[in-house]
């Protein structure tokens, strides 16, 4: 067997040797049926924003080591993905072997038996001992957990972070923000960040922007403020615990942010706030870290290039700084007919070596401690690595993520509707949060 393994490794080249390291004989476990001469195809469902990039860039890297596994990645819009996964899970002739699921979807998919437990005995027998589950940061790894099982693994990590424009801070005569910046500090400094950058006598740059519109992303700002002050969405019994003084304070602070945002900010969603910040119209933006690369490097769409962009966790509340988890996970469908090939790909992609390829080739944010502690493959990633590790630690301590439930999407929509009512002046903070708590309790029951 060892002789056969060595021949296979030699035939498939040095990239496989790097993956398996000194444990050459372990490739018998890792490769499984991928030894077959006939090519096996596995299909993956991924969100359209990066499916093509993965197909064009990551799959060829994988095939350098595993040429007998054909990987086809189908692009699907985010709005359609969960429904398509649920339907495929119950189809007698399913299409997909691997699915990429957003952070809140794993409980829904796991609850109906759609996903394999990646730490279960069946897949554990195929897992290289060098894979090292303990090397993952707890925050992104937990996004793939449900009721004691590991149903998915992080492949494109993301966190809600604070972006800032160094040039505007300099023009305002203010020191750059640091992770020690408190909410009180931030609001105290904000009047100086109303700026007239072109000298025509009119303000054309404001202190702040983020998403305020009626959208499922908007409550993540409120929740992060709540968490940074020690509050939680649910208590230890799974009941709503946010319709209280801490929840009201967080909501009122979120509304206060509108006062220092550009005109019309109440209608701004993710895209509008990102555009405003990239055009130099706001000194600070709260948004998802994955937009960092284009914002910092692409001068055709952003004026915050050439070292002008800073990034860190959100301001410090009474307990900690703030962050919020948003992880794209990959899981193996329970009905797959190609389990060994599917795990071969997913294990490669999320191994220490594979994550390095993913980071350096397509710029995905890493989840492993060893990656974040190592040398970034590209210089632009240096501040990203430092900030991500801090955000993971902060989020883990404060449980800064959305409600974990098969009905997570429904609870998030309720929060979005009620927070929007409050921000628009249609309800007080107390009224909105009491209504949200009552509805969420009913949904979770």
C-alpha cells in the first residue's frame, strides 16, 4: 500500500506533497476514490459574487493536485440560494455535492438533515490528522456548528468592521482612530469631521455612513452596539433579552448616527453607504470587511486608495469593542454520491495550505489562527490580518452574531422591520423593541 501511495503522490506532483507533508501514507485516506482513473465530477452551489472567480482561479489550483476530480461551481443569486439548497436536499435526484451557506443558514439546513457532520465518524475516517480543527478561530468555525455537530467549515470569512479615511481625519486635525476608541470619543470628535474639502463654503464630507434602510443588514449595527455594552439578543433560556434599557440605548445610539451622516442617509443601504465612503463623502463607515481590497486598491472606483484607508473593530462600549460575524461556510450535502471526492475538495480548500491558496489567489478572508499569525501573501492584507484576528476575538467574547435557529432569517427580518420603524420615527425605541421581542418569541416557539 505504501508503495502504491508513493507512486500516486509522485504522479500528482509536488503540490500534493505540500498538502500531505511528511505523512505520505496518509494520502490513502485523503484521496479515497479520487485514485480512480475515470474522472469524477462534483458540483458546488455558490453565490454569484465569487463563483466564477473560484471556478477560474481556485479549481485549477486544486486540479494540479487532484486531476481526477472535476469541480463545477454553479453561480446562484444570494436571494435564491437557501430555497434552492432546501429543495435540492429533499430531491430524490439531487444535483449538488457541496453548498456554500451564509452564516444564518446552517441551522436550517442541518435541522432537515441536508448536511453531513464533517466531524462525524464517516468523514473523520477520511480526514488527514494534519488538518487541525483546533487551528480555526472559534468565531468563524462556530458559524458551521449546530447542536454539537460541525455541518460546515468557513471558506470566506467576513466581519462587520469600522473603515476610516485617514486623509479626512488629517484635514480635521484629529488623531487616527485606534481599537481603544470609545463611543463617547467618537461622538465627541464627530463635529470636526463635517468638512468642506473643496473650499466652496459647503460641507461635502460628513463624519459617518453605514446602512440605515429597511434591510436585514441594518440590525447588525444595533446588535453590535448592544453587544459592546454587554447586551444579548437572547437569554440563557432562548427568550428575547434586548427589549430593555441596554437595547433602547443601542437603538438610540444607532439613530444618533443618522445625524452625522450625509443627507438622505436614512435611505442608504449597503451599496449607497459604500459608494459615499469610496467617494470621500464620509470619514467613517461601518460595513463588511470583504470590501476592503477594492476600496483600498482600485482607484477607478475609490478615492481612498494609496494608503488612505484604515480599518479596525467598531468603537468600545462599556464592555468591549464591537464586531459582527458574517461567514460563508461550505458543507457537504447528505445525499451526495461522491462523499470522498467532495471532502477531498473541501478539505483541500480549508486546510492550512489550501486556505493560503484561497487567500492569495482570490483574496478570501482566512479563518485559521496560523494564517492570520503568518506572513500575509500580499501587502494589502497586512492590516486585514491584524484586524480580523482582533474582530474574531471580540466577537467570540461578546457572542456577536445573529440568532442561531432554523428560523434565523425570520427573526432577522423582524428586527429589520422594527429597527426601521424606529429609525424612521414611526415608533419609539421601546415600542419597536417590545414589538420585535414579542414577534421573535412567537417565531422561536
